[in-house]
């Protein structure tokens, strides 16, 4: 989960520069969460409804990922951006 905590900075870079490559990378990060070898962030949150049961359970990493997800939703205007980004 630590590797995907760069989601928010990537979205911020996109918002400041308008460079599509940053948005593409942010979308790639979100999609990787539920890949076969990924941390299963969205699937676990939807199933367990507890952040402490998600991935490695580290609150600061989870918060960073969730803030990034919120920023991505703001930047794209897509409310459920994990399924449609």
C-alpha cells in the first residue's frame, strides 16, 4: 500500500500542469489496487467496511490512498473513480 500512496501527488501534479501522463498514472495506481497481486484496497473496504482490515492496516498509508482517491474524484468529476477512471 505504501507504493500507491503517491496517488495524491500525481493528481496534484495533473491539476497544476494539465499533463495527461499524471492523470493516466493516477488511474493506473487505482486500478492496481485490485489487481490479482495488488493490496485489494477497494474490494476489502467494500467487503469489510473497516480500514484496519485493509491491506497492511497502516493508517497513514490508508489515509494517503483515500485522500488521493478523493483528489482523483475531484479532478475527474467521477464519484466512483475506482470503477470508471
